[in-house]
């Protein structure tokens, strides 16, 4: 018995996926073989804890990293976001840009899948802004002082004040806000937190960087199990 419709023509290979598995796996899915080499270079350069193992994974390739980068807290929180910035930069250089981050799993502790789109190769600079615990926000590896200062000025519009501001570690600047903007159910704080997010976006746009992905990249732990997205910005081209 024949099909009730003609099969579709072969689809162009336009999309692939960067998958964050378990607490320590990084996977390329549905991407051409030449991508593996450049991502491997980026992982080795950016992840100082090292690689436990790597190799082909069903229709893809997997790295099992030392440590637990997707745990979301502690000493690896900044390094994990730095790792993704390096990987995204490497992918753009060979023609695969971050298109969309989406949740394709209902498992507890799941993370977003990063959908990649085939584009002309181009060099783009990536950095991250993360929202941490109940009252902290960080910029990780901004390209220069101009961008970092624009971020700091934007965060200082928080109407309830700043408890502290300083370098969390080399390349990462953290501000601790008064009150609990990422945890509060108080209506005023809820509104002001969203205004702050919009202000940060406006500040980054004004200095030539656009939001390219809002990624849930952590399993969430402890009291703040409902972890927050990390924002990834890239230079406009």
C-alpha cells in the first residue's frame, strides 16, 4: 500500500544542536564533522579542569568534562559560562550561530538545548551576563572596559541600591543588589527587576552587543532550585 502523500524532498541541512548533558557532558548533535575539531580546540582552551573522555555519540560527538560545569553554583559557575562563550565563538567562525535556546525535556534538572543555525562563517565576540542566587548579577568576559562600565551603570539604576560591587574573579564583575530581585514576590520588586533586565539589554545594545540567547544551563541546586537563565551577547555584524 502506497503512502497517502508524496515524501518531501530532502531538506537542506540548516540546523544542529549543542546539548548540555547531565552535569558534565557537552554534545554536538546533527552537525558536520569539521565542527568537532574547532569545538574540541575551544573546549581544551577554555576548560582548565580538563576532559575525562570524548568520542562519537549517537549521530553526534560528546565530551565528558572533568568537574560539574552544569551544576550551576560554586567555583565552576563562571568557568562554565566562559566555556560556552568560547564554544559559541568557535561555532560562529565555521558558520553555526546560536539561533534559539529551548527546553526539550521534562526531566528534573534539565537544561536548555542550544539550537544552531547554518550561516556564513564570521568572527563574533561573545560574553555572558548571569543572574545568581537571589540578588546578584555578573558580567563575564566583557570585551573591554567600555562595555563593562555600561553594564555597571545599568545595574546601578536599581532603585533600592547596591550592597557591593567588585571583581568576583579575573574577568568577572559582580554586583550584589539590595533586596531579592530574583526571588521576591513583592509586586514592586517584581516590576523593577524586569525594568532592570530591559535596562541592561538597552545598555548592551547601545555599545554594539545584542542578546543572542537566554539559556538555562544549570540543573539548579539548593534553596534556589529554580535556577535562572544566563544571557549570551554577541557583537553585531
